[in-house]
């Protein structure tokens, strides 16, 4: 893949934004290889994502940021630029269920997910041998009602030690403390095994079975201190019937969870997700 600089912007909507951005890039013979934009009439905001081939520009990403700063100020932009040669560093977290973690590790090993995975953290040791087979350090940090403060202090220390900028909760069945959610705001991704906002909280498959629904789903979302209420990145559903037992709901749901989480993580890694309030804009 060609190395690119990914420019993501969000600003109050007004005329001339795209013209100013693209003209600046063209001034330096920049080659835009992919572009997306969205104007939200409800909020009055404009969002864009440009990928510029790095080899078409006569400078590095640091200089690009300096050159773009005046344009950003002119339009009151929230923005960032990422060099695709500097991939995200993911800390994966799981408990006992292996399906989401195994799927992400396989996609990473096969090159489908462009990122570094320096560590996996779990509150159980059941998945240690699987993780270490991939050559990734496994950290067992037990969490109990008595040691939560100490355990999550250790988790934070591990994140920092590996310089992780993104955390993926691949069926990590613990609620993160509010301070960790705040410190990593917009960079902690969770998979919830229901089509939110339906059946939030514990045992959603049990809730769905008792309610007699005909669709179950999965939701990939950013984590906030409000349980299962963060900005949604990706969702999907699976049709079920009255014949399906609870065990069959879980089996069908696991397939959905894996796919939804992988799509959500991939969008984040490619900087295609823009958070605005409690909603997201996800560029194709």
C-alpha cells in the first residue's frame, strides 16, 4: 500500500472549506488518493477525510501540520493528520471468551489489520497459550471487588509501558474505571453482544431470549463512563426464530460479534471514524 497522510477535519459548516483544503494540497502538488465528506444539517457541522500520497509532497507529516495550521484556524477546525507509516498500537483485553480475540489476532497476523499489537491483558489466564502462540506478551491482571483500584492501576501501567494509543475490549467482562475512560477518550473500543440500545448491560442474550425477539445483534462502540452508551462505530444483526435455544442464540451471536468488532476496529485503525458528541461519522 502507498504511504499516505490522513487528514481528518471537523468544523462549523460554511462555504469554501473543501476548496481551501484541496487548493492548499494542490499548491504542493499533493495527490489526493481518497476523499470523503459529510455535511450534517442537524448540527451545522462539516466533516472531511483526505488521504494524500506522502511521496507526492515535498515534506514530512510534521511540516504538513505546520502548513495546514493556518487553514485550520481560519475555519475553527478540530483536526489531525496521521502518517500511515506510523500505525496504531493496540492493547487487546479479554476475559475467558476467545472468539473475538482469536479473530483479531488472526486478522492481524494475516496483515488484514494494519497495526501493532504489543500486548494482551486479561483478568483470567485461560487464553495465555493462544496469545503467546502469536508471539505477543500476555499479562494476567486478576480483578476482584477488593483489588479493583490496584488492578486497573497495573492495567494503566501496562498501556503506558507499551505506548498504546488504542485499547480494544474483545469481550473483556469488566467495567473500566471512569478515570481510564476519560484519559483514553475516543480510543477505547468495545464489542457489546446486543443491538444497542436494546439489552444493554449483563447477559443480553438471556434478555433477548426472554423477550422473544426475532433479531439479535452486536454493537462496536467507543467506551465512556456510561455503560454501553458510548458513540457507536458499527452494528449488525442476525435473524433468529422461536426454535433457537439460548445456546443457539449465543452461537449465532458470536459470529456477528466477530465481524462487527473487526469492521469497527479496522475503521478506527484507518482513521475513518470521527466522533461528534455521542455520534460518529464513519467514512466508507
